[in-house]
C-alpha cells in the first residue's frame, strides 16, 4: 500500500503540472524530465484507468489529460487505458469496466464527476481515485486542481501588450472547471498592462465547436482567448 501511495502522489503532481503547462503552451510542452523520477517507480505493475466525460479530442480538456497519461506511461512506467464519452450517470459502470481490465488507480478526469467519484470511493475501497476538481478526500480518494488562473494572468498581460486595437475577445465554455476564475485572471492581466487606458473586452460563451467558430467570426478583435 505504501508503494501505491507514492504512485498516487506522483500521479497527482504530474497531472496538475501538465494541465497547468498546457493551459498556456502548445504541442511542444513537456511536463517534466524523465531523469527526475525516482528509480523506485519504474517497472511497476500498477495500472491506471482514465474516465473522460467527452470523446478524446484536441478541442477539449481530454487533450491535456491525454498528454499527462502518455507522460505518466513514459516517466513512471505505468500501464494506462481510458474510456471516453462517459455520462455522469454512467460513471460507476465506467469505473467497474476499468477495474475489470486490471486498473487499481482511477483518474476521474472531469469536475462533473466529482460527486460520483466521491460516492463510488465510499463503496469500493479496492480502487484509488484521483478526482479532478473535487474538494472532499478519503483514504482512497485524492483531489487535484491545477492553478489555471496563474498562466491566464500571464496570457492577459501578453495579449494586452500585443493588441494594437485594444479590443480583446474571450470565447469561453462556462461548463469548464473554473472558467470564471480563468476569465477574471486574464482580464486582470490586461488591466495590469493598460492601467488607465480604456479597453474593450468582449466575452461570448460557447459549448460546441460550431458555437465557438460562430463566436470567433462574430468578435471584432485582434486577439482572442479560448477557454475550453
């Protein structure tokens, strides 16, 4: 159990780091150097299963988790798998399916699963759950939340510095975890640069890809922040 505890802590730190880095970087971002991983986590037989509420895509939060999943396989030597497109009502079935595949560690990869993850962890002590966006903890459940507001603030300062029209747009999915915090931090970053200068910041909320494309075409700005 002590080894599993070590894996859990390293997994939580790795995912929080990757999620934070991906919030303000492109495909070339890397979460860590493999050489920094202690030897005792290499060649473990532990298996990690991810539960996604959306289908795996570059257009949603699963992209960030997929980067962390692949980094974990490389850096920690853990075998991983995932199920995607899982509704909240089907969370328990998804976890049971992963457990049948040999997963002893489950990553609940969306804040919409927070209550379901807590409920399941209370009933099944044979699996350890890492819950993204949750607040409660148990002996077999740990929560993690990346500090997205910090890179968002930096992005705001960069946007303000590079905008020639002083008109900046935000396209956001209000169902995304901590979307309001990300938007507020971005605007604070803009204000840090512009100070007393008048700035036009327009926000459009969009959930689907079609809505996002429509919002981008609607906004008359030279810089855009996409919060998805």
